C-alpha cells in the first residue's frame, strides 16, 4: 500500500513518472526472464519464447535509459513523494514480510526463550492498522485530486470515509 501511495503521489507531482514505472516494470520482467534463461533445469526449446520476450524487454529498457531514466529503489522516492514519515513503518513492514531474524526475535522471543506462535502485542497490531488507515486515506485523497468526479461526489464520500476512520481510530485507541 505504501509503494502504491508513493506512485500516486509521484504521478500527482509529475505525469512523466509513469515512464519510470514502465521502466521499472520492464526491469522486473527482465529479472524473471533471466532467471528462466539461466535455469539449467529448463529445456532449451522451452526457453525460445522467453528469450524472444527478453530481447524485446531489453530493447525497451535501453530506450528508456537513452531517454535518461535510471534504475530506482523505492527508498529513492520517499522524499520526493513527501512521505518520509513512512520510511520507518515501511522498513518494519518489509522486515515482517521477509525472513528477518531481528523481527522474528521481536515477535517470538520471550524473556528466556523463543515462544512458538505467540500473539502480537496489541500495540503492534494497532500500529500496523494505524499505518494502513493513514496510507489508505492519503491514497484516497490523492485519487480525489487526480480523478474527475461529478460535482461534490468525491468530497461527500471522502468525508464519510473520514468519519468511519475516526470511529475505528477512537475504538482502537481504547484498546
């Protein structure tokens, strides 16, 4: 969700950011194709269409690079998207979704040993829900700035969303 919010923000600041997104998509495709082409267990005759698609993607990437685009990491966009306050939560959520020993220890290590299937603390759960709500509301607000809605349609729906969010937030704060 945070990566999508960054993309929406960047598109709001610069419509040409879509070219960076296309370029990054092509780079991702190239990595997948390269993995298939480098796999010795896949028969060569099955690699023929992949090699063709790899060549097309590689040429498209070269065209983007010729136009000045460079590879970017998501971390390069937090500042320009004015979302530096989400760097910490983003790092935490990435660590939770990958095999990170520090996170495993945080979530499962008790006073003296590891605890199998221990519950997450209510504070951690509240923190994650709070981040999700913040990102969802910010992304919706950005969408309202970009999309064309008739008359007051967006504002009334967004106001109702804010009321619901406030209701959820008020209940979660009392946990």
